[in-house]
C-alpha cells in the first residue's frame, strides 16, 4: 500500500560534540520518506527553492519515492540549524528559516488523492490540514509536530489533531502540548484532543505507546556510538508508518511491531550525519536488528 507524506525538505546545519555538518540534506519529510521506503511506496509533498540541487531529488527517486508532489518555487529552501550537547537527547534550535514554506500552498497530484495512509510530518499545522482536505477518504492519518509549532501555532495544531488517529511526538513536546509534566497523565490529555493512539518518543530511553487503556514500552537500541540524532524522530515515524502501510493492520499487536521497526530505523540513522547511514541499508540489516530488539526485552514469565 502507498503512503502519503507532507513535511519539510531542508538544508540542515548541525553541530554535535563529535563534529559538524553545514547545509546537508535534511527535513522531516526527507528522513521520513527514506526510512519508510524500505517498507512501502511513498508519495512526497513538499516545496524546495531554486537552490535545491537536482542530485537530492535523484536520490529520493532512487529510493523509489514518488517526487511529483515536490514543488520547486522561486526563493530559498527551508533551512534549520541546531546543536546537541553531550546527552544528545534534545536539539537546541539555533535558527529556523521557513523561506519557500512561508507561501507554500500544497496542491496534490491527482494520483495522490486516493492514498489511504497519510503522514503529516513536522510542518506548519495549516499546511498539514491543507493536504488532508485534498485526500479523498484516508483510512489512517498520523502526525508529528514540534515545539516550534506548539509554541507558535497551538490553535491551528489543535485543529489538526482533531483529524488525527495516531500522534508521534517526543516527551518534551508531550509535556508542553498538554501542560502536564507526568507522561501518563499527559497522554490522557493529548488523547482527548483527537488521536486515539499516542506514541511518545524518549530518545535514548525508547518509546511509549498509549492506546485505549494500554501502555507498551520499547527500549532504544543500546548503541556504542551515537553520532548525530537529527532525524531520529522522523526515521522512527518512517519505519513505523512504512510497516503499518505495508501490512495495513492497525491492531495493537501490529502497532507494537511497527514501533520496533521505527526504533530500528532511528537507531541506524543516528550512526551518522544527514541520511548517510539510512541511504543504503539492506532489508536483512533491518530484520536482524529487529530480532536483537526482541532479545533485549525477552524474559520468562513467573512459574
Ligand atoms: P527530528 O530530529 O526527527 O525531530 O527532526 C529533525 C528535522 O526536522 C531536521 O531535518 C529539520 O530540517 C526539520 N525541522 C526542524 N525544525 C522544523 C520546523 N519548524 N518545521 C519543519 N521541519 C523542521
């Protein structure tokens, strides 16, 4: 099954304690669609400026991502600049330049309109709804966001959340969005905004799923070397949604598997800057790390 994503395609400048990268390929939709492309067909909606090199589009196409929904407009591509301290869990945003995203009015190619699984990656919540309005009748809508929009466009974000089935955010964002420091209470508040399923990503501490009254906890893969966490959340979402779109099974047991595939993609992504590591993975590498996750948390029942 196909998966539709709208989000940012960007140039990122990132500094970590282990090095820095200037104006490398990034953006929520770029990471998401690359990760998801290991599981399903992906159709991408975004905007880039005149300065965006064709080689990046060629790369996305090489991952069999449909790029017909990427518009090229006059002006500069979206830019994000961030840095991480030694704990590597949360980026400090130094600069956000919306550029061509400021005047972007997404227009979906006709063939995207009947796609059944939609992911609204981190982008202006107005644009997220613009895209949803153009999709005929999606089976599942999932969404991501960040503090930039929680602080800057909360009312619009709450409108978007009314239309969303699955929300994926990190722990800091969950606390900020709900105004509640305790994550279990925060999850209940956020679910009352619309999404029936909430996934809270906790960086190196893994991820939590809240669905109905149930909670599932997945660890993060214990890596020896984390190089650059940029895009980990988007890769998590890409593996998660890609697996769900591939199987079209949204039952809790399958959502648990999707969370592990999300964690697998995120763990590979943080091993290098930009998309360097996830550009060319082998599906067998994904399966083998999936099995390692199983081993990590397996324990015998009480007799
Ligand atoms: P993540 O590390 O998964 O949370 O996402 C990092 C990506 O989000 C980077 O590649 C940025 O280009 C992108 N990004 C940062 N700020 C924004 C924003 N305000 N809107 C959309 N995308 C953003």
